[in-house]
């Protein structure tokens, strides 16, 4: 199983602010490519890819935006592009930090963020298949819709 990093934060900003930022991420000069945008109940998730570098074979990044209490919960998961890669030289954690920094740039004044979950804690929100976007039950090893092996 490849290396990965994940973090979650809550913001008192509407989801549309982050949706527009993510739609323009390719023009930010971060070597990130927006691959897909997928609506789900109560939110939307984006698939972003980071190109190959000297440190890795590239990364697959999933950013999930969920409406919570008039604000937005942002969950970022960065995984190695090659499932057998076991060393990532901190690249996945760096991707998560860079995307949060990009999303927080230009936040309206007075909209503080707060960390809500550590990577090891199970999230209260439903999880979705990173290939087909269908909802998953906790503990599933394979997606029942497309058959993708889950991490």
C-alpha cells in the first residue's frame, strides 16, 4: 500500500468560495492538474493530480468539500500515484499543506479555520470511492460499484 497523508479543517466560509479556488488551481503555479469535479450529497469532491518529480511518481489528491453549520469542511487526502511506493519523502504531507495554504489565501476577514480531525481518526462523514465517487460503508476493502481496491 502506498504512502498517504490526510488532514481536515472547518471554515466559516461557504463552499462556493473553495469550489471556485479549486476550479482555478491549475493556474496557481503549483504543478497541480484538476482531473475531475464530482457532486455528492451535501458537498463536492475534486480529484487533483501532482506530476512526477525526482521525489515521487506523482500523487493523486482528493479534496472533499462538505457543508457544515453554515460553513465548509475541507478534507484533503494525498496518495502516491504508484500504489507500491512505500517512501514518499514527505511529498504527500507537503501536498496537503500547500493546498490548504492555497485555499486559505484570500479568505474573507474574520473567517478562522479550526482543525477537526487527525489522519488516524475515523471521519464522521461518509467516505467515497476515489474512482467512481460512490458512497462507501466503513470497513469496505473494495468498492461495490466499480471494484476498485480501497486503501
